[in-house]
């Protein structure tokens, strides 16, 4: 039997105020006059966080547009701009939610790999390590800070650059950065973590490594979203660690049906990842009965509205495109349903699931 030998994050710093150490953390990785590039969620333009970012000499901040999930064309455009302007860079620092961090990972890889990022959508296609990269989440839940993938929408599919070269070299986990997240956004990204845990803990790939992280992340999510006293300061700390542990829980296993189906929604409709997972998971009682029941309690307690009927006006061609994208996520389906998943999840059955959304 061959065991996966997967790459983990090189360095992790955690704690309130940890962001203030960014300057000293990245200083040893500066190479001559090559700049550090900060890819910052455009939400923070004109916000105080920008003033705290340690920009030196010819370093540059790009306020990245994450209103849509990252596209391969956007990754290529950023990487090509950096190559033309600077030749090389000392590192890429991603500051923001999952999309900003995925952009940072992808741009880092494309600084040292030829062609388009679309060429590397898949498993273990990346051949060269990227430049030094740092992930700093300002939302908690996606697990992008620890995952070996960077989810991208390409010309024909939504699929990550999954490789051992993808994980960050350094992450900074500072709960203070998540304090002012709007409640809806906080819920959607937090539920991404919760769904990670349910899919990992009920999957056929489950093992004690994944289980140990998944159970802890699940407990933290339950504590946060079913807390009788509502949201308090400790919830930011707990959810940040739930995101980290939830991401680790799928590092040696996989996610499942909700993620596989939401990839199709995102590709066709541009539905953002967290809310897409919520829309799908809400309808998956037959696969995850206990998890969906608890999820609905969380939705009710936190006064969240889950969008409905988003597929009501789609054409046959639209449904077929989503089905194609979803069925391309083979490891996710195998984790959920086992090695004979294709006999269980037919195109007709998947079409019915999409029609529920």
C-alpha cells in the first residue's frame, strides 16, 4: 500500500496582533531589490489594515477584485504584469478571504511555471515551486490558508491547481483581522468549514489523521454557531482555528457531494464558494442526514436566509455544463460514495439534485 506524503505549511504564527510581526517574518526572504507583492482583498482599500502593511522600497500592493472567484485569466494577467514590471519578485503575500489567498498561491506558482494557470488545473501537474508565499486570512472557514489547492475557474472547468508546491510557506492567523466581518459572510465561510468536516468525517477516505482534525473543527463550529449567548470575541478565535483544523482534516482525505455540486454552480452562475456550499448542503438530507439537520438549526439560530430556486430558469445546456463540471471532481465523489460512485451518481440523478436548488 502506498501512503500519500503530503506537503504541509512551513511556518504558522497564531494570536491576536500577530499581523504586526509580518515585517520581521518576511524580512529574511527579501532578495536584493526584488519586491514583496501584497495581494489584498479590495474590501480593505482605504482601510486601516493597509497602513499596517509593511511596504518597503519598491514593494507593491495590488487590491485584487474578489467579487467573483479567481479566474485563470486573472491569475495569468497578474503574473505576467509582475514579470514584465519586475522580472522576479521576492514573494507574494495574500491578505483576505479564500479567493485572495487562492490568488496569491496561484500567482506565486505562475511566477516560476510556463504557460497559463489553466494548464495546471488538476492534480500534481505543477512542476516547479513558486516564489515565497504568505497567507493571511481575514475571513475564517475556507481552509485556503492550509490547503494544497488553489481553486480557479478556467475556460472549460472549475478546478484547483492541486500540488505539493501549492501550500503557503508561511501563514499568519490573527483573529483580530476577522472582527468586523458581516454576519452573513461570516456564516457562509464558516459553513464551508462545517461542511468540510461533515464530508470528511462521513467519507470513505476517512482515517485517524483526518478524523482528529475534523472532529475538533466540527466541535468548534458547533460551539460558535449554536452558542446560546450569540457571537462574542472568543468566536473569532475559535472559528479561525476551526478553519485551520477543517482544512487539515481534508488534507489527508477529501470533501464530498456538496463541494462537487457547488463547483458546477460556481462555474456556470458565478456563485461564491461558501454560499454555494450552503445552497447545496441544505438539500442533501439523503446523503448527510445528521449534518443537514444540524446545519438547518444553525441557519435558524443565526437568522440566515439561504437563497432558493437559483436553477429555476436554466436550460438543458446549462444543466449539462454544470453536470460536466461536477462529475469531473472524481476524488470528491469517490470519497462520498466509494469506488463505484459512477454507478450511483448518474447524470439523471445529478440533474435532479441541481433542480432542487
